[in-house]
C-alpha cells in the first residue's frame, strides 16, 4: 500500500485560528495513525495579502500545539517556475488557452446570465481564438463540457458535480501568477498527497481540481472536507466570539494538550470518551467518524478540559508553563517559594494558567486588599487572640515544615478550646487576603515566616482599627 501523505496548506493572511488548527490536527492525526507523512505548505501566492508575520504566527501556533511536520514548510511563491511548466504542458496539450476578454465583456456576460437566472460562468468565448501572447491575457483551463466529477468524500460521502455547471477557470492571472486551483493541484500532485483534508469551504473547488489532475493524466487523491466551526450564536466562528487565534489561547493560559483535546472532539468522537492523550488520539482517530454537520465552539468545555489538564499535569511542567504568566504580573518566581511546590498546592484550583497565576501571586508578594467579605467574617475582635498567639508561635517555630505548622495551629485551637477553623480561617485571611487557599499548613509553609508575621501584624492592625470604628 502507498504511504499515507497529508498536508496542511494555510494561506498566510492572518493567525492560525482554531478552525485551521483543527484541520491541521485532523491531517496530522490521520498521517500519524497510518504511519504516514504530514507536509506543511504555505500558500502565499496572494502577494498582497500574504505576510511574513502571518507565516511566523502559523509556525508558532503549530509548534506550540506540537503538530510537527515531516516535510516543509514549502512556499508556493518559490515554485512559480514549476507552475508555469504545468501551464505550458496544458497549453501544449490544447487543454488550456489564452483569453483576453475585457472586464466589460465579462461583466456584461454575467449580468445577462443573472437576468436569465443562469449561474454566472465564462462562455468559452476565447476557446478557439488566436490571442496575441504579447498582449495582456489570462490563461484558462479547458474544462470538459460534459460528464461529471464524482467525489467520494470521506466525510461528506458521495458528491457529484456536473461538468456543465463548471466553466473554464483562470489558471494564470494576467500578471503571470498562477491561481489557487492550479497551484494546489500541482503541489498535491508533486508532493504525493494521498489525502486532502481541508475546510469544506473548498468542496466546490474540488471538481475543478480533479479535472485539472485528469488533464495531467493523474489520479485524484482522496478528499475529506471538514465542516466548519460555529460560535454559540450559530454564526461562523470569528473574532467577535472572543479568542480564535491559537496563540491567543496560549496567552490566556490554556495548555496545548487541552486545546488539542478540545479540537479533536469538535466534530469527532470515540464512544463517549472525552479525555484523550495524544497517543489515544493517534490510535483512535478516523476521518470516517468525523461529523458531517458543523460543530459549535464551547468555551466552557475548553475551560473544563484545561482545568483537567492543569489538575493532573506534571507539576514541574505546569510550573514551567505558569512562569511567564507570573512574569506578566511582575512576579519573578525565583524570588519566593519553589514554584513546583506552589503548583502542587494549587493545581486543582484554576481553569487557566492566568487564573492559577492570579491565585498564586500572594505566595510571592503581599496582596493589595482583603476580600471584603472574608475580612468582615474572619478578621473580627474574636480573632485577635488566636492571631496574636499564632504570631508568637510562628516567630519562634524551629521546624518550618507543613507538619510542624499543622501541629502549631492545632495546638492553639486546643489551648483556646475552639475548633481548628477558628484559628485557621482568620490566619488564612490574614496571610492570603481571602477565605480560600490550600490547606493552612501548606499555605503558611509556602508563604514563609517573614511574610506571615508581617501579614499577621497587618491583620491585627485591621482588627484594631475596625474595633475602633465600631466601638
Ligand atoms: N490555502 C487554502 C486556505 O487556507 C487551503 C487550500 C487547501 O487546503 O486546498 O484556505
């Protein structure tokens, strides 16, 4: 059997958005599943809209997601000679011809057809004409007049296109550049692509591409057109639905494995399994199981998956990914407790790394304000005694370990004849500013002695000021 070869062929006119990333993922998985090759091709023939920044953004997004390619990136702009050679070949075979129909003629033709409720199409006016190659002209492909193109799409099923519906499309513009349909055909052919997996906005281009391939005496690859992604309002997913660029998800604190897991389930399923390791995705992925219908992007589900991967991820890796998010809060994690220990204590408590950074900042610097509700409830005069005792005991504790800290808090509660919470909660609000944090022993241990004492003093002052106000 021939080796499976797939490709991802983005046009570098923007970011790598989630729709493109999913198409890339499906192509990558299909290649990996079959032990085949995955090719990256940059379709930059639209010189006005293609940019180097966009190429970089696409490469950055692919790298972040871990969708490594086996060949490429190939750039279409470096292959113009090859496209020209194929155009020459089609010309020599009489399967392409020069056309110098002026814009006015084409416009008039279109209007006439529209008035008759016909599908606008080129009428083949120049098919038999001699057009001076020295004068401005385009080159058109001579599409078959009759018959049909049958596409057995792996996702969509059989789609039949009648050749009468297609016209002689332009394959070379008047400036000499090849058009999309021509360059795609040449590349898919030259790169030995066996499976073209792409967005279903290209379904209507498929019969044209198949006809050009046939004219060149080549077999068409298999096609799989992936349905689009919708926003929760039912419209095609776009910028106004929030983040759509892969890099933006990274910056918002999503893990690549969470986004990949989310994207693979967007339109594909394997029983009712939701969590897939990369190996499982590769093992189970099958194009035939991709849904025909469009899928709706659900940010809540992505957050749920992200929380899962943060909670169960290797703490050292999460710490590594968390570091830049702390940096954005002007925190240098080297100046404070071991970040891996902080991650272990906090892992289950945040849906994104941005949130994890926000709830971990107090380990590295004093918080600004108390959560008003927590302060009102726990920093009351009755908390003065337990806090003062805790301060004294913490100051002299020899063994600064979670175990010793636990025993210390326990001991104060026993001395005062109160439940542990009556000591731990005021202490927690004093040290972290709010009522939620990891266990009090871990919290105190990680915050460190000096900051604990400083913050308890602040809480005692807060209680006294409040007593003054209320008294
Ligand atoms: N360059 C095209 C796009 O970005 C994809 C072409 C293809 O996959 O055939 O939409």
